[in-house]
């Protein structure tokens, strides 16, 4: 059963990729769902809906700004 997006909100404000300056502010890859994609500002994405996929929206610095499903 897929996680509720509210359970993914714990990632908002953290870096998705290793942040050598502050490891505490980096998402542990073991906590990520099995099916996800990263959506960067201005990035084109497909509009196909996948109930089990999580979209991690980031800002230009790679910090997660929001999480959505689909």
C-alpha cells in the first residue's frame, strides 16, 4: 500500500542528494519510496499518473520544496 503524501512531508526542506556540508540535512536513501522521481524547476515531466509514484519537487539548490503523488 502506498504511503500517504503527508508521511513524505518529513523530506521537505532536506536535500535529496548528498550534502557534504551538512549530512543531517540530507535524505537517507533507505527512507525513500521504491518508485519516485525528482522534479526540478522548469523541468518537463510526463503527465501519466502512477498511484505509487512520489514526485519530489526541488528548488534550484536541490532542496525538496514539496512532495506529490502521481
